[in-house]
C-alpha cells in the first residue's frame, strides 16, 4: 500500500460525497470519498492526513503532452526499478516528494517498452485514493 502524507486544502461536497484536495508538498492530489465534513470530523481544512493507494490502482503513461485524460491525479515520476514477473510486474517510482509502487501486467510493461530511469506519469483516479487520519 502506498502512503502519502498531506494536508487538506479544499473540500467540495454534494449530498454524501466530497472531493478532497490534499497538498502533498509538491502538488495537489484529489480523493473522492463517501463522507462530508458533517459526517467525518477529520474532513476539515488544515487537517493532516494520509492518502492510501493500492499498488494495483496506479496506471502509468508516457508522452502525456498531447493526451487529455479524466485522471485528476497525475504525478510526474522516474522509474527506479522494474521487477518483472511472468504475469505481473512491480514498478518502483521516484516521484516529486514520495516513492510509489505500481503493479501492472507484464505485457503492458513490454508494450510500453518501459525502462528504468525513464520519465512517466503515474495516474490515479480520485475514487481510488483512501484518506486516513494522521492522528487516528
């Protein structure tokens, strides 16, 4: 499980759903949660929290200059290490203020011609990021 520390900087809510903007030190990441400030006391501006992301929920892309995507969370990274398996491969990424790990099909890694020390963009859907209280 990837764990990124941050601070809540914005909350947009409608009915029982909130889009939470979190400053991680180098960028804003977004989490979509089925909570509101009224139902979860830790959802408040300035609150220190952790963002949790499963390794299987991080997609990778190259050459994003002309690509439009619905992913709110796009993190520039460098591939540190690729641990290849027959079906799945583990990719260790050095990002702006953290290290992430991604697990992808080995076929996808081969299709992308992904190599160590290569620049990529980690893509994470907002609904795939879980929030955990820093003091909880």
